[in-house]
C-alpha cells in the first residue's frame, strides 16, 4: 500500500510538471522544435511535445528501475519478515514458557520453550528453563540434552550454563557430577562466590572434610559466608578431622591434627573436649592433664571437668589437690564434688570420697555420683546401700535416655 501511494504521488507530480512545462512553452509564439537524426532515420517534433515526453519518460524509466530493485530485494525482505515473525513468536513462547514453569506446568513449559528455541534471540534462556522443567518432572535424560544444547549456544568461558548444571545436580543429590562442573568453573573464576558456596555444599554432603578445610580460607577471604558462619564451619570441620584421627587411636596423628587447628578454634570447649577425650582413650591422658587445667581456667565446662577426672595422672594426689582449689571458686558445683569423689576414691581415701559424693548428691542427683557411691559402699561391705545407689543410677540413666528419645522425636 505504501509503495502504491508513493507511485501515484510520483505520477501526479510528473503530470503536473509536464503540464506546467507545456503551458510555459505554449505561451511563446514559436516554442521551437527538436530534430533527431539517426542514420537514414530522423524525428522532428515540437519542443513542447519533446519536453513532456522527456518528463513522462523519465518517470516511467525511474519507476521501472525502482520496480526492478524492489523485485531483487523482495526475497531477502520476505526472509527477514519471516524471521521477524518467528522471532516474535519465540519471544511470546519464552514468556509463556516462563509462566508455565512458574505455575508448575512443566511439560507445557518444556514443549513450548524447545519448539521456539532455535528462532529466539535468547536460546540459552529457552534451553536452561526447559532443563529445569525437565528435571522437575523427573526427565533427567532430557535435562542433560537441553543443558548440552545450551552449552553449544554459550561461549567457552560462560559461567551461566555451568552454574545451572551444577545447581540442578545438587538438587538431585548428584554431588560428584556437580563437583566436576564446579571444578571447571573454579578454574575459570577461582573467586566466584556462587561456585565456592556450591562446592562447599557438595563437599559437606559427601563428608569430604579435607576439601572443606582447603576451601574455608577462600570462603572467608571473599566473604562468601558471614563471619559467625565461617567460625561454625571451622568448628564443624576441625571437629570431624579430630574425630577421624581419634578413630585410629594414634596419639601422633591426634596431636598433628590438633596442631593444625587455629588457636581461636582450639580454645572452644567442644573442639578441645574432642581432643582431650581422644588423647585419654589413646592412653595419653597424662599428656593433656596440664591442658585440661588450663582449659578449665579459661572455660568452666562440665564435660571438660569430667574428662579431667578420667586422666590417669602420674600423680593422682596432686591431681586431687589441683581440683580441690576450684572449690573456692565453685563451692556449689555438683559435678566438681563428684569429680573430687572419684579422685579421692582412686587414692582410696574412702571417708573423703564419701563426703564429696554425698555433697554432690545433695546439690544435684547424677548417675556418676550414685555409681561411684555404690562402688565405695560395696568396697566397705555395705551391699544394701550399694545396691540402692546402683538402682538409682540406673533409673536416672533410663530417664536421660527417654528424654533424649523424646527430644529426637519432637
């Protein structure tokens, strides 16, 4: 329509120009003539007619060549028009696919996205969204196919496809496959926050403590996680490493692992208690006796105190004296009196042990105090009293087990 209007306007303009020229030349008495000769042929006409023919002829020649140009360009214009239509349809399909995916219509989203992906200006988005939809409906083979096609559409150093692939593998608990992808991404960009965080998640699920330990400095340096979370991660990591070393019951391995732990983590009661318990179980309790005293001076902790009582000291009398000094600071600590009773019992100081244990039970009943008091009474030949304390210790232990089970079920 636009071309027809342009042609009509041009024709009217040519006629108007020819008319004006005709009137102008006709205004003269003798407008002149034109003679054209070619070989034996000649053409003679008035200047007025010649001028009008020139104007009209120029218009038709111009229109003819313009038409030829339009015909030559027509195939490419038609192709562009078709491509534009396909592109618009692909954009509409992308929007529809995203809405279907958001509504949980996975099959519909996958179908419409893949159908128009090749004509889209953003095929990567089509394939990645389709991959998520395929995984959501359990079609992992299709998911991998779409991810492969998405990879073909992206550059070698593009992180987008790899991040999506790793995320989908993690959500399906395919941790080793996720780590393969994340390893490649880590080589491309070692400081990428999302890559580091997903690597940590994968290592945590796999229980790879050494890998987590190596990753922690990067997590902290690049502020991937909060400082408090880093400290928690460090605590969990080094606790597991200590437990692994303790399982081998090798004091050298335990000490080597302990020496690698940062100072601010070693002072935490939970981590320190794992180390002390491991050394005591390995038969090297005497080596950590001074460390236990120092730790109790730093953090007064019932578990640490109980571990101190379990140490097979080279000088039990000195061990008891050290513990008795804490009474001045903690005169109402039932656990401390129980520990003092245990140490006095080791030294066969029966009266002192009985006093400490009775004081402990007066402050708070405990399994250990009843058990130790029962052993003391049995050694004295007071079997009825010993039996009563053993029964009470068993009852308390049973109640603790029931409470733990209720907490787990809750």
